[in-house]
C-alpha cells in the first residue's frame, strides 16, 4: 500500500483507488479487528450525503475486484463489513526491526491524516456543501421484464414493458398489477405520457408499422392515430394542455428527430424553430427525451457520434448542463428543480431560476453512486420516481454457443487481434478492459474517466479507446491523447489500424505516430487478415489502408471476415443473418439480434453481443 492509500501494488500491477475507496480503507485499517459498521462507512465516506446500502455494496464490490480478494471483505449481514488484513514489516532484513506497537501507531496516525485530507477535499468539492435529508423509498412496481416507460394518473401507475419475445402494458395500484394489453413480440409498446385530464399518448408498433395512439383516458377510447416511421424508435412526449403536446418527430427518414407541437383539434404538427434555432443543414441529431420549462425545453440530445448532452433550448439558444458517457433515458422536472442521473450511477438535482440560459449551473448530489442500476427519473404528484435494476446487460456469445464472455456491468465493445480477445465494459466510474489469451485473462485494466468512448482497438501491444472524446492510448499511468477526431469506429488487425470519423477514413502511420486521412468518403471499416478495409462510397468498392482494390460489396450491409472469407451481416427483426459476400448465399443466422454494431470472427466461430434478462422495479422517493 502507498503511504497515502492512493494506490497499491500487487504482483507487479498497480491498483489505483478513488477518494471513496481511500476513505473506506482508512476506516478498515483504523478499526478494531478490521470491522466497520455500515453506518460508520456511510458517515466516514460520504459524510452528510444521501446514500443507501447499495452505495456501500457498490464500494465494497469495487474494492473486492481491485484486490481480487473477495473472501477478505466479509459481509456481516445486518451489521457491516470486516476486512481481513495483516500489517507486515517489509523493510530489508539488515535494517533494525521496529516494534509492532510503533508500526501500528504510525499507521494509525497515517490513516487519520488520510481520512482528514479526504474529508477536507470532499468538503471543498462543489457538490459536497449541500446537506440533504435521507430519502424514504417505496417500491410501486416490480417486473422480470425491461421497463420501457411509465406514468401515473390518479393513484394508478401505467407501465410498458419489453421481454425477450413479448411486450405488455400494465396498470398497477397498491402494487397490484393488471395486464391491459399484450403482444407476442418485443417493442410493441414504448413511450407513453398522460395529461392532467387523463388523455394519453403512447407509441406502439403494430404489424411492423409505427403509430402514435392518443386515448381519451389511459389506454381507453382511441381518439387519434399519428403515423410515424421506424427510424423514430422512441419519440418523447410532454403535454402542454388537454389539446396540445410536445413530440419529438421526423417527417422524413433522413431528418433529425426534433421537437414539434401536435394539436389534437387541427391534427397538425407545428414546427418550433423559434425554440430550437438550428439550421436545416445541421448534423443529424436526436432529441431523445424532452421536458418543457418556461417557454423552453430541456432535452437529452444525441448527436451523430452517439454523444449525448443534457441541454436547455430557448429563443434559438441552447445551454449545455451535463455531458454523458452513456445514453440516459429520461430526466425529471418538478416546479423548480431538475433531476438527472450522472455518469457514475448517481442522481443529481439542479435548482432552477427564471432564466436558465443565464443562471450558474451547480448541480448538487442527491443520491450517491448505487450498486444497482438507477435510471428513468420522473416526477409526478410531488414525488420523484426511479427505476431500479432496469438494465439488460450486454454480454458476448457465439454462433456455436460454445463461447460466452461477461463483464460485471455489461460489454461496450470487443475485438480479436493477435490471438487476443479484448473486451471493453462500462463501470460506474469509467471503463474496464479485459484481455483474454488462450482462454485465460491476461490483463485487467480499470480506467476512471468522464470521457466518452464506444470502441477499442489493440495495435502493437497497445490498447486504444475511441469515441466522441477522440482517440486515446491506454497507458499504466492513464490516458494519452492520440487524435482529436469525431470517431465513428476504430479497427485493427495487429499490423494496421484504421478509423472511420465524421470527416473521412484515417489510417495510422507508425512512422509518424499519427493518423493520416486516406479517403473523404468512406464507411463500414473492418479488420481482415490482409489489412484494414473500408468501403469507398465514390466507387462502391472495398479497399485497404493502401487504397488498393479488394472486392465489390454485394449488399449495403456491414462486413467482417469469417474463416478467411468476407461476409456481409445484417439484422432483420430479432435475428442477424450472415451472407457470403462472393456468392451472396446466406451461411448462418444468429440466435438473436447482434448488438453494439459488432460481429467478429473468432477461432472459426462468430462472436456477437446480446442481452441478459433483468430484474427491475419502479421506486418512489420521498424528498
């Protein structure tokens, strides 16, 4: 252990600890027999912040992973945690020995100083000065299916859910569930919003067609149907009055999905350029979730690089409030407070002033990082609501069903290069990268960062992360920036590395240690044994990093190499098909839809990402 408890070294590998982990270790080392109660951990690690037992469990879980010593952190149910450890004198044998009492006394002084330093630092952090009361919580709905959306009318909650092969709408009161509608396919019932008068707008998919149904009462008496296209996968709604509501929409498939107002009386969409204020030729974006506030709108806006920001729109101006590493699903808005989840599975609140565009943005922490996924905050009837555990984790499986790879918080990307399988996953504090060779884990790296990455590559024994934050090389002491590009994808076969960015195709020049642009119009990059490939949009040909002709694609679909041959792959419904590029013959159909836009060849097999099941609930928090 380092003297300041900032890091440790185990088997030659450096383990870095967060502020919270340092405080917890100080508490353990300073305790009698290594026991610390749950209440003491909450008080010493988070001070006056609002936490739940999930926060403590998450903290202990992270420490167990970092030390690879699950059995040393014992959970004494109902009491707290006990750490099994031993103080050892590791000085050279020729040095005079120091009595154990002196060692313990010195370590006692050290941990006290470390704890004081931590508390002083936390006190000076912008969000730690707010004293918040404890949150009382009540579970109002539970399900073994994914909760898509929910709302409340009177004392009754209305919930849409999605299973692996089903969709449902429930109403629940006093935790008694009643099934309203059911479909034998996933994604049939999506977002819904209920007005104060009970009028309900809901997005549905029937017979493969996208529709937005409007009911006079919740899921009763259909009064209007708005056709939509499937590209608008999850429109957002917000009622203005009993006859008008905001809706995120696109009139053409290639248009950005942006806010309109729909009028039930005239049955027309009204553009709102005075609020949005973006030029028609702006890069593609999606306003994934909106809430109206004082003639303006809060929006979770996803840009063309899948980077999401929480912004406020008004009078053709916009102000960024928060930038996300992963895509959130909703925000909550009371009369004067905005609630939103952060990048580390925590919950923030922001007191709002009359002019949001000019106010200082200083969100305060309402709920500390949780062990179980929190999401989908909504506010109605004076209560804040959240979903708990509502996350289907992505994991890697294979066509033969021989292989299966998991990361604790789900997989973000994966690649197979130089006989090494590299897997990137999300954590509450950044990312984790696991590398496997010959079936064993050869490297495990945790990265604490707020940067936004979606892809990784393994090139010349170095790992590279790429996304909206650019391209960064992973080193022992942190991340080193390589290129400031808006990255769509990055690939490598071990001998070359290629990037698809919004500005074109780039190849890594080893002699320059930099990416050089090789094509302005290209897409669908992929690695192969013979090089790094891309599809040239001008000639509609597949070319390598030297711009040499390789083949002609037979479909406008993604490409990968499988058993030494190029193949197209595409998804149709909930199934992904593999087609030989040279013969145009379907050679395989995967058991489920491939996620993360990644399919790779692996030891004569095919790896792809799919989702696990969920155990979700809706909880009501008393503020």
